[in-house]
C-alpha cells in the first residue's frame, strides 16, 4: 500500500510540475504552437463595445488568435500598457506627456493608431422636454452653476449630473473641451461605466449624462440625445457620422489603440483587421465613425 501511495504521489507531482513549468502562451508575444495565441486589449470603456465586436468577427477569420477585451477607462489601459500587462491599450484620449515620460522610464515606446472616431452624445430621459443645449449651458450644468432644469426652460426640478470616473478618457476630454478645464460639480455622480450612465438616465427624468455615440444609439428610445449648439444663436447639431466627420458637431474625438513599439505579428494582424474594410464596416454598424 505504501509503495502505491508513493508512486501516486510521484506521478501527481510530475504532472503538477509539468503544468507549472509549461508555456503559458497567454499574450500577443506567444506565437508558437501548443494552443492559440492571445492578444490582450484593455482600457477605454467607450471602446469596449466596438473592440468586442471586432474581436468576435476577428475570431471567425483567425481562430488561432484569441483576443481578450476588458475596460476600466483610458487611464487604466495606459497603466496596463506601461507595466507590460496588455498588448494594446484602448484610449478615447491621446496619451499624456507624463504617461510618455513614465513609459520611457519603463522601457516602453507607445505607438498610436487612430482606429475610429466618436461623437460624445449628451443624453437625458425621454420625459425631459429639453431638446437642445449650448456648450455654455452644458458647462454650467456640469460645473454646478445651473442646478435646476427650470433655468433652462425645462421642468422645475433639480438636475442630476452624471459623469464618468476620472480614469475615463471621456471624463478628461469632456472636462477639457466642454467645462473649459473647470472642476465638475461636487454633486456630480461618478459612474463606473458608460452603461451605468445610460441606465441611470433611462430611469431618472431629472438626470443628464454624456456617453459615446455608439452607446447612445444602442440605447434607442430608452434615452433622448440632446442637440448641441456652439453658441446661443447657432444651429443645434445632433451627433452623427456626417456631423462628426465634418466637424459640425463640436464634441467629437478620435479613438486610439496603442502598442508598445512595433507590434508582434499577432497584434499586427488584429490591428490590420480593425483598420481594414471589415473592421471599419463594424465601426459604422456599431454607431461610431470610421477612422478616415
């Protein structure tokens, strides 16, 4: 009996050691045999939906490469790129100078790819009578200078301001381009994900939030997209493919993927797919705007 137990223990140890020491093949740098290669993509919540659609279509054409997509915000994606835990970083804003400095200190060389464009849509509850707002009015709403819809011609009720968290690239872009770098209202509710903004707006007729155009279109009649004016006498403009490309819609930006220097072969194959005809067709179908 003792000899059998000893033999079993020896075999079990050998299997465990083999599993522990074998190749993990879990990232875009693993291009050898022994299972599929993995490409990790992390970052902007604005881009999660789009990149997930890319990865699903990509899997049909390249079953030998698995693409893993997770959100967390542009800042989270850049942090992962800088510490070497992701192959591609999704970002709805350009990389910051301090992030470039940190990258160089870590031996990372961020390389940027514009893969799509996006209009940031302002959404309110369908029961809210407000249909259009100027950039100045939006600035006052989100900084807390105006806190009742009646001031803007709406119902006599307090405005519930919804924002993304500070790690979000959309948070930063909106603060710089709409709030003129002023602080958000202290009463603003910081949402962990874009989907949370949509859900809250759909349930609360006093709320307002900003989301990527694709999310606003996907929400359908659960929310109402507010037209935006550059000034009090300007023509109100709705976010759409043509208005984003022409620059008529004032709150728009490019969407990026970042790699560490020259991509590995598998990462480059995925990038080529995203920027190719099929990938850009998915961009349009998902409610975003093509890169070119």
